[in-house]
C-alpha cells in the first residue's frame, strides 16, 4: 500500500489509531519500510492556538476526529500580569515520576480495575441525565467518546499507581471529563449544530429545559420553551421529550396535556 499524505489522511489516522477493537489500526507502509499490516496505536499531543484548531478541523466537525480529542487549555491571565510558573521539571521531578513510570513498564497482561468501571458508569448516568434534560444532541454525541477517554485515563493512572485506586484518581478524571466537554461545546458546539442541521447556530451552552418550566406546566409550555431555545417545537417531539422525562421519573403526568415536576429524591 502506498502511504497517503495530506490532511485527510491525518484525520483517518486519528480515528483508526484511537478505536479499540480495530484489528488493522493504521497500516504503515512506504518505500522506507517493510510491507505488511500491523496494528498501530498512537499516543500523541498537539499544541496550537484556538484559531488554528478551528481552522484545522473546520471541515470534519461531524466526522469523528473532534470527539476523539481530549482537550485542555492554559488559564487566562490578566493583562500585564506575571508569567505563571506551574512547576519545575528538573532532576527532583524526574525522581518523583520514576516510580510511576516503572509501574507502567512492569504492567503486563490484562489488568482489571473495577473502580474505574464503577466511576465511568456513574459518569455515563450523569451525562445521559443532562442530555435528557437539555435535549442537546451535540453534548450527547460528544459525551460518548469523552467517557471512553476518561476511562482510559483512569486505567492508566491506576496502573501507574501500582494498581492502587485512590479517590484523587476519580476527582481528576471527573474534572477532566467535564472540562473536556465544556471546551468542545465552547469551540465546536455551534459548528456541529449547523452541520447537523438540528437547530440554529447560537452562542449558548446546553440548557436544562425542565428547569426553565414552572412546577406545573402544559404541553404548550414545553413547546414554547423548545421554541425559545431554537429547537423544533413540533408537538410530536415535545410529547416524546415529556415521555422520556416521565419514564426517568423527572415529571409526573396530571392529565393528557398537563404535568408537574417530580419531587427530588
């Protein structure tokens, strides 16, 4: 196979190398290498500016690369403030890090981490609940692979920590998940909405639609809220949304067209 070049191939490599269970991974073959098929997985980091990141991914916002990223930014500083120093990475730092690296090198075979599984199940429930309450499809779609990424982080830290689970691992992973999703929604949320043709582009984040409704509300109230949020307020969609809320015990039905919020448990 002749090695492909260009940005399109870069996106393909990002997707193939990230997917577990992909027997082929990314095939590597060129005039400088032995021809053959092998599973290649990459752990890579990229630093760039917000503007360049938006330009780089602008044509593939719904194709998968963005959902496979794990994002972070540096904090904004006041104009004219001192340059922040986040750490010193000298010999002492290397010595502190060495036991964790040694643990990773020694890790072999299948290592089971039940705490990471419990954590990601709880985070999945939280993301699903917010997706239901906000009715934001973009958030729901982006959360799927973000949960995979945070599970991998938990397992990696668990192995590096000598297969010992600590509460700080979950604290970091929880923060990492919601920070990652917040950045993706902030940077690409509107572009994905526009590309999907779901709702009009807006500069807002996902809203909890149930929180915008009064304690007792009607089907017309729900239609009005969806319209105010730029969503399709077709009666069938409104009824389907409320049925989901009833099934999840968020609201109670009073009559065919009137409802009330369920007591918080």
